[in-house]
C-alpha cells in the first residue's frame, strides 16, 4: 500500500448505514446510466451529462458535498473524502 492510499484510508469517515445507503444509491445510478457496474477507479459521484464515467464538475460537486454532509451527518471535510474516494 502506498503512503497516498494509507492517508486516503485514514481520512475516510466511518461507514454509517446512511452513508452505505448513499453509496448503494450512487452505484445504482451508475449502473442505470452506463449499463454496467463501476470499475475500480471510476467515480460513483459522476457527471450525469458525460457519455463516459467522469467526475462531476466542481460547481455541482459543491452542492452534492453539502447535501451529502447534511444527509449523513458528516463534516464538509469528511463528505469531500467520500466524494473523492468514490
């Protein structure tokens, strides 16, 4: 494991049931949009207008970050870690 991966893992918030539900929902959206499960390294928080799995644009990312933090009780930094990871 590289130092970057070790750091990334430490920053991840605990997996609450609400957060697991959000990630499962994002996975279902991915499968609906692209017709297949996400591959390693593909974003679950993707640009819904892109033809290929692409990270969401920054303005949208900010709104999703705030919604995610409020929904599952994370700090902004923890929500950003979830979005960056998935």
